[in-house]
């Protein structure tokens, strides 16, 4: 397992972005790593980081990551001059780079809308209206099943 803040720094070395976009990028890195580096939801031995993910109004959120960057509000977090990600394995770097390639061009609002259409966030919200605040956990099982199915299609 790695540190959630190191995953965030990997993305922040690519460009400046809002805390909301950073949350979604880190979430998708977690989700795709969970789906691609484990064999089944019954034996999830590899997790990108140990922090839990919650289904907030604006999509999936890692509370510790939120606390780290909440002072930026809706403003962009500055781009890091450098971050080499040397602590990540080759497989993890490959997945993070693919996540960047697929999701990096989307805005924070677009990523929010995408996440709101996906089963892990929907299931965690338990039919709450999208505008109602909640901190329900998003299940690793739901993440694995949804993204594993996406990888197969």
C-alpha cells in the first residue's frame, strides 16, 4: 500500500487542478488499481492506499485528502515542480498513467457527473438525493465489481 498524498502528488506534478478534480483522479487511480491488480472481490489483497472513500455530494471523496487541500476551496492547487513517483511499482505507475490519459482532460465537474452515474457511488448513497450531504463509505467490493466489469467491456 502507498500513501494517498503521494498518489495526489503524482497527479499534481502533471498540472494544477482543483481539490475536487484531484479527489476524482485519486479515486479513479484507486478504483482501477483495485480492479486490475486483484483477482476477485473475495480476495482484495492489493489496495493503492489504506484510506476509506466516502460518497459525498460532489462524488467520491477521501476525507484525509480533503483535509490536506480544503484550504484551496474551489481554487486550483499549484502544480508541483517535480514528483517522480519512484516509490510506486511499475504496474501502479502504468495504471496511474492510464487513469491520467483517460480522465485527465476532464474538468472537475465532468468527473463529478461521471462518478454520479457509476454503481459504487450510487450504491453508497442508498437512494439519497444527490444534493443531500452524507459520508457513507463506498465499498471496495462495489468498486472492484464495477471497474472489473468496465475493464472487460
